[in-house]
C-alpha cells in the first residue's frame, strides 16, 4: 500500500481496500498508466492479510468512460506499460482471491464496463449508463466480450455490441451486469451491505472458494467435479471449517481465525 499512484487512489481501512480511478477530467478513461497502477494495487491488496475485500469506484461523476483513445495504438489497443496490459488486468480480477465490489457511481462504458463485469459484485447508481459504444468509432469491444458473455445472454450481448447500446442501471441489473441498481443516495449503503456481509465470513473459506471458482470456471462437468472434490477436502481441513461446524452444533456465532 506504500506505492505512490498518479491516476488511481488506494486506501485500506477496516479490512476494505478502496481503489478509486482518479482521472476525473477524462471521466476516468483507462490507459496504460491506470492499468499498471491497478495491477500493482491489486497485487498488494491480495498479499495484505489485513485486506478482506476490494471496492472499486471512480472519482467525480463517472465510473470509467472506457479506453483512453489518446493512448491507443494503431490496432486500437492501449499500449502495455509496466506490469501488463488490459487483458492482464481482467485476468487479475478473474483470479483475485478476495472479493472485488464495483461501486458504479456513474457511466461505465467499454473498458470500464469490462471492469464492472470482471468484478465479483457490482452495485450501480441509477442515472449511470453501462454500455459498449466502441462500434460507433469503428472499433469493437473485443477483450471485454470475454467477461460480458459470462453475465449477458448471447442475443442481448450481440445486440449491445453491434448497436453500441448504453443501458441504464436498472436494465443492466435485469440482464445480469449489476447485482442491483439503487438511487444515488443509497449507493454507499448498498455497497456497505455487501462488504459488511463479506467481512463477517471466514477469510480462508472465501479465498479457497474464489480460487476454486476461478479454477473450474471454464471446465466441463467431468473435469470440474474431481477438482472441486479435492478443493472441498482442503477446505474441510482448515481451522475455520472446524470452528464453523462446532459453532453450528453449539448454536453460537463462529469465531474465525482465517486459518
């Protein structure tokens, strides 16, 4: 957490790492520097035992307006810098061992929508637009397609991408891009409900669960079940599993050690 950042802000308190995309004069458009800083911040947060979950949001009135066109290379992709490129960032989200909650305070378009879709939870403020406008400038949402298709039906996704649609928050919740849409003044309370619920759970059970979820995500049933059987055995061997089962039998709240 000691690293100096220029286009994001990172602050950890009470078990929550808050990452803020901090380029409001460009609606938090994401370029190589922001990708690089997010990769560093996520790596630090995953390694910090005091951090239990991550909240991602944007400064100002936007979440993230998409890729920074001024920093695009000739093939339409942000040029890589430092730890990796945008594809590496989406993979870091997918493989995160702690929950990432997107606090969608404003428009999330293109690459910004990709970050929302790659997060484990997403709460959006009504008034925010979520969409894929790339086709309107002669591009296509290539990389975010991989995370969008995990939430949106095939027909709806093709309609979004080929029409360049922008959905309002309620529409985004209906098609699975958001967990729910709330009025702007209720956004912090809604995000707080998610984080407080996560903080009450066993840290090691969450970590092992997310790691198993990522490992089985693209496997067929025949390959997934043996892997998950093995992961269940590892989970049952933890101190928190023993404590949780004992607390259930003794009808008392569990006392998690995170081991």
